[in-house]
């Protein structure tokens, strides 16, 4: 194989690794921002619902969730209680920031190479 082609393949491999790492970091930063926004919007009589907002990361996939038994009842309401949405509005508000964070982390990885 041509030396230039070998060198090009090595550079591409390094760039792919750097982009993967930046995506992972960007996903974590974004999830933390979404979690913070959800916690800020959660109704807080005792703080239990606010404190139940968690993140779980698996590679480049992060879930933001509540481990509270009543989070769904608060978010969507019941036949006896009006909904007090906090999760979905926080996600909607955070979308633009998430996309900006991801774009910046990937661009930084490409341009720093």
C-alpha cells in the first residue's frame, strides 16, 4: 500500500476516535443540562420528585428519567388531579441547547485534529 494512503488511513482512524469521544462527552453534557432543566421545572412540595430525576448512560445513549412512582401522575394528571407537565416542557426547552452542544463538541474535535 502507498505510504500516503497508510498515513491517511491512520489520520482518519484518529479523527474517528476523537469524534466518538467528543460525541460521548457532548451527550453527557447535554443530559446534565436536560436533567437540570427538568429538576428546575419539577413541582417541589417535598423535593422528592425533583431529586428523583436521574441519568443513565450506555455508550453514546443517555436516558433522563424519574425513579419516582408518582412522576407520571404529575406529568400527565389523573382523573382526580390536573396534569402539571414538567418533563416534556423541559425537553422541548432544551432541544436547541442540546443540538448546539453536540454541534460544538463535534466541530471542536474535527478542528483540533
